[in-house]
C-alpha cells in the first residue's frame, strides 16, 4: 500500500455559489470579493502539496480537472494535512498578491510560473 499525495502547481477552489447552495464549506470556495493584500483560508480534500516559495495561480474548478484561467496570483502561507472521519484533507492560508481582470486576455502565468 502506498501513500497517495497530490502535488498541485495551483490552488483550485469552487465558485462561491457552491457555498451559498450549502454544497461546500466557505474555505472550499473562492471568496466573493477578492482583495490584493488580504489573507484567506482554504480547504481541499485529500493530501496535497503546494509550492511555498513564490506566487502561483488561483483557479476556479468545477471538478474533474475542469479549470479556469488564473483569477489571481497568490502565495500559500501555510498548508496542513489532517484526518476527519478517516478522510485526509489539506487546509491552509493564502495571500492574494494580485487580482486579474477577467475580461483581459493578458497571460499572467506560464504553467505554474508567474510572468513578469
């Protein structure tokens, strides 16, 4: 038996409507009003590893690897693994560095690397 760990080059959270409908916790969703310089909590199912030494993209997910373009540039400040009812989770905090204009076609990341 192996140890299942996922390495994520981004943080992918659900649309806030999932929280409003009672389907997800607030920490599993993208906050309604993202603000640069503000810190938010996140929660992901399973044991995940994130890069902690720089900026990475915040994406919106609909599940099954259906991901949006980057919504913001973030820094993961902390990530902790824990068990709840026998299921592994990863929780943590992230800092918003920059919020992107959704109408813009500007490219902000090449894969996980922030463009200057």
